[in-house]
C-alpha cells in the first residue's frame, strides 16, 4: 500500500499494534523505564507506543527490537514470531 495521503496513512496506522512490545517487556521481567533507558528513548514515548497514541520512528523501532532481541514485525503486530531475523 502506498502511503501518499491521509486516508492511506490512517489505514496503515490502524494495522499497527504495539501490544507485543508490552508482552515482551513483561515476559523478560523488564520495566518500561529499563527498556527506555537501554534503548535511549523516553519512558513517555515507550508508554505512548504501547497505548497506541504514538508511532515509533524507524530508528526507535530498531533500538527497541535490538534491546528486546526480537524482530520489528513482531513489535508492530504483523507476526506472532518474536525471533529476530
């Protein structure tokens, strides 16, 4: 899907669900603060991603995926497989 206008952007945004990030944080017994500190992202941004209020940038997604040792598609809710590629 080409994102060239607000309608397409909104359609793509609706498919993104960052709840898998919260599942990984909980399963690894981390806190949002620990993830934020190690991924060099603010706590409030991490919480905004989890709550669906904000979308992470590509660089933030990579940083989060690297720290949680998972793939980006898992963080975005596009797959159920958390294993890194």
